[in-house]
């Protein structure tokens, strides 16, 4: 895992910044969105993890000015094979990254903003891949498989969030 994440030069600094921002602003965001502080903090953390892992320049781009190809790999559309999900690599990381965001949305079922949050989260993988495709100086790879994996993580996270909400409050998804 350490070697894999080594290419993402700004991932760990981004995680640190995300933790500080999430803790500092969780209460305010929660109030604004009608969420509990913990749910809002998880929402901010999920968003920050995704941005840190997907929209920061690669180590080669920073060190050598390497640029992306400006093309998108469309070789896989749909769920990743189980064998790819049980070992650490792109598919597993892409699923894992969206679980916290999905869980925060699942926990937000009492918020009047939950549909907007869900739509924004569902659009996010497409926007990220479009950014990776067009902002070539990031030296990131646009892949249709990432969208599928991200949406899978979002759904898994939402199910986890709903299960936790049900356990805490005794009510299921809306």
C-alpha cells in the first residue's frame, strides 16, 4: 500500500489538511446542512480523501513535468471482478475512497439536502475523470473503470450509513 500511494505526492498532506478542515468545520457544515456534527465531519473527510487521491498531481508531474495522455481508457465499464477488489490496487482503492462519502450521505437521511448530496456525490466520479482527461499537467489517468468503482463505493457506503442510522435510531432508509 505504501509503495502504491507513493505516486500520489499530495495524498498524505491532503489527508492531513482534510482532517483539520473536517474537525474544524464539521459543526458549521452540519448546522448548514441539517446534519449531526459527526455526519458532516465524515462528509468533509470523504470529500477531502477523494480530492487528495484523485485531483492532485502525480509525483512524476511534480518532479519532471510529465503530462497525461489526454485520452480515456474505456476498456472496463461495470463492476470490477472480485479478484481485483480483494487485493490492494486501483479498483479496491477507488471503491474504498467513496465509502466514507457514501456513509455520510446514508447518515444524512434526515437532512432536507440529502438528495442534493447524493446527486453531487454521484456526479463527482464523472467530473473527476473529465478533469483527469483534460487537465493533462496533473499526469493522471482517465479510466471508465474508476467511475464504476467509485459508484460502487458510494453505494456500499450509503448502505453502511443507513445500517448505522437504523441501529442508532431504529428506522431504515427513507
